[in-house]
């Protein structure tokens, strides 16, 4: 939405319980121009009126005038003018927090009204771990797109820790993560249960075992995914807890390639068992149960407050909830 649209012209601050705020400021009379708020945020982030003017393609004098008018309206100084740039005053820091929230709400309002005007369309950003992407999301997102063909999905694989940060910062609308603690301002609920197993060649020394713990498995060479994969970061955390490194003989880009390399006796690997159904059919491989509590887990769906999400993301959350209920009802008792 452009900064000059009808939603950005001015904002009437609602009357609070008291008619007066700080000395000299009547809250009921205070009007804040959203364009000035937006310029204030840019100046605060760049710490320079000149840099903000260049960023916004307007004259520095115009930016300076907006800031001066804003300070006059609020009857308080927002910036310390330094020899090289500006720094926020305590009042400036307070305004930055609220201004950022106001501008985000206005942007979300414009997006949502546009979605209502045009029908449900737009896109939703989903960040997920590799286990969810290969086992559950293909069918879940497939049925979603069938119901809502106008909604596009941006899907990205990443580690659980980074997904949580992206959901918290607003870079992602919905995250699918391994069990993990999340900040208080992030909602987290069960998504699907999965299991991990040790896959080995049929002639491997561990192939005849029913169960094996991770420490013993680490005595052997592993086939892994690329080093930046969230999956490798996940397994690496458990290896560090034990105090033994994972010895990778080879790294490959996908679980399909992992199975082929394990079949070729280049190492063993730990994989989500759901990946075996399609990727390892007909291969001479053996799956050994992992004697570890983390090998049986419930993946989590996380998102910010639903009211702050675009309507497209809220629809997806409801859809994934319904898919979870259907999967639990269909599971063998």
C-alpha cells in the first residue's frame, strides 16, 4: 500500500480515561500524520535525516520539517541532533515502538481489505523442517491449494531455531518445527507425530539389532544431508550432548540420495521413517529402532497471534488443524 493512500493520511489518537497526557499534551486533540510516523521510523533506523531523505527520494528539508512538526505535536524532543546524524531520545524510543506497531497494523489492514475485495487470494509464507516437508506437507498443502487455488504458498526449509526467529519477526507466517520451547508471544500447538530410525545396509554390523542408541551408532561413518540443512543441525545438537562427533563420509542434497548412498555401503544414516515409504522402496536396507527419547516426537505448528496474521495464513492454520484431526481419527488404535 502506498504511503500516500487514504489509510496513511492521519491517525486520530483515541481519548483515554484521562483527557490529558504529559503536561501540555491533550490526547483528545492529538493528531498524528502516518506519513510523518513512517519517516520518523526510517530516520530512527538509519540514524540520519539525510540518509532517510535519500532512502525516501525526498528533500532532507522536508524530512526535517516532518520531524520538527511531529516533535511540536507531541511537545517533546524525539532525537538528539549529533554532529554526524541523530540518536533517539527516551521519548523517541517509546514512539518508535508504537509507531512500528501502528504502521504494521495499517499495512495488515490494507492487505486484508484487499483480500476481501478481490476474494481470498494472496500468499502465505510457510517455513518448515525437512521432516514435515517430506512426510506431511505435500498432501496437506495439496488439499489446501485445491480448496483455495488463488492462494500461493512460499515454502522454505530451515532449522527449528531459525524458523522460530522468523515467525517471531514476521518473516514467516506459519512454522512447522521439532519440539522446542518458543517465546511467549508465539503460539505453538501439535501438528503431526513422526518417528526417526537408523537406516543401514542389510550387511551392516548393526543390521541384525532390534534397537541401538545414538552413541553406538556414532562409531560408524554417516551419510548426511548438506551441512546447512536444518536436519543436520538437529542431529548435531544430540551428538554434542553425547560428546561424540558425527563422522560424515559423504553429504548429499536429499533423502532419496541418502538411501542410495546407504545402499552403496557408504555409511549409515538417521531418517524420518515416513521418508522410507517412497524413497527407499525396493532397496536392500534395514531400519533399526533408535533407543532414544527424541526418536519419537510430535512436530509443532507455530504462528503469531492469529488476529495479526493475514487472512490467508489464518485459513491455512485452520486447514492444518483440520488435517491433524483427520489424521488422528484415521490412525490405528
